[in-house]
C-alpha cells in the first residue's frame, strides 16, 4: 500500500492513525500542499484524485490496483479489509454515534478550515482567514463537547478507540494553531489525552512523518 499525503494534513493524519491501529505497513508518498503552488495540482496526482487533495491510498485488491481518496472512505475500507482491531463499535447505536462524531469533524469542521479554503479567504476575499477558521472550529468543538457526554467513556464512544477519535485528535492540531482556547472543552481534551497513550495515535503525529517541517 502507498499513502499519498502531507505531514500536517488532518485528513492524512486520520488515515495514518487507522493504518497504524490496524497494524498495516505502507509506503508514504509526500505531497506538499504549498510548494510550487501545491504538488496536489500536478497532472500525475490529479489522475489519482481529480479533487486534487490528500490523502489517496493506493492498494492492490484481488489483482487490481485501486486509488481510494476521502479519508473516511479509506478508513471504512480498512475496517472491511482488516476488521480487527475494530474502529467501529459492534453495537448498532454506538456505531452510528461514532460515525456521527467522525462526520461532524470531517464534514462540519475540517473542510471549512483546510488549506485551500484558508487561501481563498485570504487571497481572493481578502479577509481574515484565521478569524474564519476560529469561528468554524469553535462552532464545531462546541457541538462536540455538547454531544460527547452521551457516548463518551475513556474515548469518544465508550472505552475503546473508534473512528470518532481518529477524526477528533488531528482536528485539535488546527485548533491550537488557530489559538482556540481548548480550556472550554474538558471532555475533548480528556479524550485526546487518552488517545495519546496509544502507540498508533502517537506514531501518526505530524512531527514523526518523513516530510515534517520545523
């Protein structure tokens, strides 16, 4: 398997956690999102993902090579290929809750604060991109903090890591970068601390990646 990604992309980070958690080895292919206008815009990468964003997982299945993009689609694929250890709870409602929390991050927060949106807000709209990001991060984290007590144990859904935690942890990197006060989110911070004790989460952190920058 090959994972095409960027060291501090939260979407790539999610997939790194899932691959580590499943014990799957992979070759990492760095795609720099800012150098030379963004390597994701190169023709060769656009053939892998016409949306021109990371991550993309390349794998061979049943004798055919596939290029799969969108982080949650990749994680769900890994869950089907390698069911254990599981990132989706067995209980039907708990599984739906894990997906809900994951989607809240991956659809309700991250797309609004990612690299291309920040560049558009700053360069085209000539507005304060950091203020834009803080607004959407705060809105999303407020919702998460309100929802989590219904499902949380040590982790976002009970006492085992799930796809919800895989999405939550990387998003806090951006929250800190944008100087969002995480003191308002004790449940979220406690879950992040629990995840930090798991090697699969730790090894996925940006500063451990081969393309990491100071």
